[in-house]
C-alpha cells in the first residue's frame, strides 16, 4: 500500500509581513539553519517509511519557487509532482486535487498524508511514531489526524476535543478564558491540520459532504495541462473549472461532519509559524526575555522580539514589542497584537502599495533581481541569473538599459547582435531594441543593470519568446 505525502503550500502569510509577501509567502521563509519552512516539511515527509513520491499543491505563480526549494535538497531524490492551482480555493479543493491525482496514478488504496508547508516540528522521532500510527489507522479505512497536546492556553489555534482516539468535536479559535478551560480539561488538543487517509475513503467523504468541491476539481484536473520533465511533473489545473469549486477548508467541508475520524494525541515540538510570536518561540530568550536575530543593541529592553536582516537596530526603554526590519519595510508592533499584522497587510494591499506584494529582492524562474536604488528617471538593479537560466526575449517602450557584468559569463542578444561578455564588460540597450540575457556557464551570473527613461515600471515589457511560458 503506497504512502504519498502531500504538501499544501498556499496563502500569503500576511501575519508575517514584512518577511512574507504575496509573491514570496511564508513557506519560503528561511529558518536559522538555512532551510525554509517548506524544505523542513519536505525533509520530514521524505523520512516517512515507504514513501516513493512527493506531491505539492501550490499556485501556478509559485511553481518555480517551489521547484527550486525541492531541488536545493540534495538528500531528497524522490520523484515529485506539482499540482498548480490557478486560484486559491482553500484546503478542501487542494486536498481534492491531490486525492484525484493519487487515485489516477497510484490507485484508490494509496494512503495520502496531508502536511501544511509552514510548520516546524522539533522532535522528528515523535513525529514519525505518530505518523506510523496515523498510517496504520488509515490502512483500516479511518481518517486520522494528529492532535498536539497543548502546553499553554492559546487563542491562535483551533482545538479538537477527544475521548481517547475518538474525536468528539472541532472547536474554532477560542477566547482566552475558554482556552484555559480546554487546557485544564486534558480533553482538548491543538488542531495541527495534519491528516492521513486512503484516497477512496476521502473521495467518498467528499462526495457525501461537499460534492460541489469534488465535481469542480475533478473537471479541473481532467482538463488540466500536464508537463513532464526528468525529475518532476506539473499539472496545471483548469482555471475555468477550478473557479467553480466552493472556497471552504477541509475541516469545515469534511472533518467536522464525518463520523470516521480518529485523533492521535502527540507531543513532538510542533509550532505553527502563524505569527511573529510563533517565530519568536524558535529563539531562546536572554535573561531579559528578549529574543534576538541580527545585529541588535539594547538598553533597558525586555520581553521583545527584534529581528534585522542587515541594519543595526538599537532600542532603549521598550517592553513587549515585535520589531522586524527588512531592506524595504519596518514593522513595530505590540506582542499582544501580532495577530493584527494581517490587518496592516490587507490595508497595504487595498491601497495598492507594492510592499505587500514584493521584496526588494524579487524571485523569478531564472534567478533574482534586487533594486539597489531608484529615483526620477533611473533605477539600478543587481541581477543574478542561475546557471542555464535565460530571461525572455523582450523589449521596452519607455526605457533604455546598461548592463555591466560583475561575475560569470553573459550571453546577450542586443538587437541584431549576439554578445558573450565577461567580468567588467558591458553593453548598452537602446529603448525599443529586442534583447535577452542568458547564463551559459556553470556558476551564477551577476550583472548590474542601470535603467533610464520616462517610465520604469515592471509592466513596460513586451515578451517575444520565453522558456518559462510567461506571456
């Protein structure tokens, strides 16, 4: 009986702004060991006995990011399939897509293990022990879920009330007093959102409890676009049909209604990285209760989380704050209001402010670019192209560009010319010229791009040819 881990990677991670942005969300945030949250999830999933393939459900726009995260893990050589959602419809649709795919490729008795991509688990042996029990229950036709034994009252999580392994009910995020009573009763567990079941069992449950979801996703899967490469496959779900799926979580669609659910109570160092307080919990506090990341200098500062990527942060006489500095945005919040960072994110989004969408460093299928400086009629970027990466053949109406190679070798199309430039060599691309940048080498290519013109927006681009399928 095949075991197939499914990693659900969606959402904007709005409560972790400014580290998380809509186009570079929470699963891709790097932890202190250099691995991202999604990479930690992949490593855990791959360590389960009997796993022969990995599946990730993510958005079409995050395919290249997700693929890169998998590819960086040299220890994980399992085949992988990416199911690409044209639009987020919550977890019921994501799990339906995974179940439909698994039945088509592995058969109705395959066992799916559903993992959110944004969790940290400190005790891997305890995790594997709990998953072995979950898989055993799934083999006997049950739907199983992991319930985390709470070590404190917490209003940020949903709860599961249980009698042994029998689920009594799901409870939404409670208020503080209710959470205290839950923890004191010893009958309630945090809902980790980790599930295990046979494919056909879940498809039957969905047909009974949320038929509109399964019908829309099945049509979307059958009308999807399949791409197969040497180490991975991707299936882009049909947007027309996927849009018909109701937007509903798996908990509400199935788990709160089924009578076939078992919970496995466990203690495994679980942390749902859903807020800056959760991120702070990953760092040991100093003698004043402060949790620090980066170059931080403090005077009379207590019970605060302070994080800086590059700049020095100095604090004097503050208490109970979250301070997160990034190259283009600074967050200062009270630690007891970190859940409301989402409101700030939504306000930035509603105003059209680009800082909700992108970092200064922007990831593309071919590599990254970083905006170093910009002003009236000019913008300076650092562009890094991965080995074998190639930008689209393109043209701009309103700007010209000057490229200087810093390291590596650049293969360049500039109008009718084809150039091969090395370190310290450069080329000028006039407004209206077709051009392309490519890295033909085995090391990263770094160039400095200086743009000048009357309009420097990223939408001033006409693509004529693109190996990544962008229009």
